[in-house]
C-alpha cells in the first residue's frame, strides 16, 4: 500500500481567524481539522463534541500546542438547545465566529430490507438534520456580520452507491444539496458555504466498525490505492475555509476520487 505524503507545515492560511468545529474530539477528521486550523494561524478554535471525556482531553492537547486560544464544550447536534448553547458559548469565548466546520456525522452498515426506522432516522438526524441545525445557526450569526465561511463534511457516498449504506448515502446526498442551496442564499450576504466529500479516511472509529475485508476492498478502489489520513481531508477543509477559495461557494470538493 502506498504511504501518505509528509505532514505539511502551516502557511498561515487562517491568520487571525476564529473557528468552530463540531465532532472535533478525538483522532478523526474533526480533531485533525482543529489542529490544522491552529497550525494555519487561527487565533482561536472552539471544538464541540458529545463525548464528555474526550472533549476536555482534546481541548487540553490542542492547548499544549501553544498556537492559539482553544476552548470547547459538549454538543449533541440532534438537540437544538445544545446547538444554541454551543454557539452562545463559542461567541462568548471568541468574540465572533469566522469559520464553522460542520463535521458531525453518523454511519452504520445494514441492508435496506433489514433497516429499522430507528436506524434510518438516527443517521439522518445526526448527519443531515444536525448539519442543517448547525448551518442555520452559523448563518444567523454570520449574516449579522456579513462575513463568514461554512465548510460541511459530506461523502463520496452522496454521489455513488454502496451496499448497506442507504441511510448514510441519503444523508450525505442531502448535505450536498443543503450546501448548494444555502450557498446561493448566503452569497447575497458575503458568506460562503462549501463541502468536502471524503472517500476513505482512516481513523480509530472506522477501524472498529469495518471489517478488514471491507477496508481492503474500499482501499483498492481508491485513486491512490491507499486510505486518506484524516489531516489530508482537513487540508481540503482548510483550503475551503481560507481566502484561497474566495470565489468558490456551493461546491462539493471531492477528496480523492468521487468515483472511488
């Protein structure tokens, strides 16, 4: 299997920015995005997650980097009260929010004929409805300032089919459509909304819920014949959050190949 390229040095792409990231506690894409934001010069990062142990631990690890202000709090994106409290706390801690990275999502594997209403609704509520709730709150804040960037986390499964993934694929296709529609409205107020669509990013949770056989099959389908490191997906998020993508909105940026 091919190896990932060297870890990149920061280029100050987010100098002076404030960032809110959901589902950012731990070793996945959200945690990597928080670290990369600090390395790219963000002056303050607020991480939110629903895990009561990992969240404060992740805050402390990020603070140890000594790169900027780091705060965090608990948030279940399926609960509007949690989302409201998260934004209120983040704004109080950072003053305002320049960038929101909407990373919360939930998957699972089950064939459609065996899928329960609860399995379907749980994935949709976290991955799509949660994205809606956070995007709505972000726009309400950013419209007042007529400035801001939202980066959503979709998936290549929003484009292509995979067995046992009907609920997740439907949710991520919804995130893509939500991104495009929100972007048209937000452009009138100088706010950009884009999304990344990862294919296969390796992190501990994925290893726990995916068999070795399926991981090999998915890896063999990748354009680079390897899985992405979470920081490689985070780099694409950084690009969309930065001024380098100033004329991009409503776009879904595939990380690897949308046909993978």
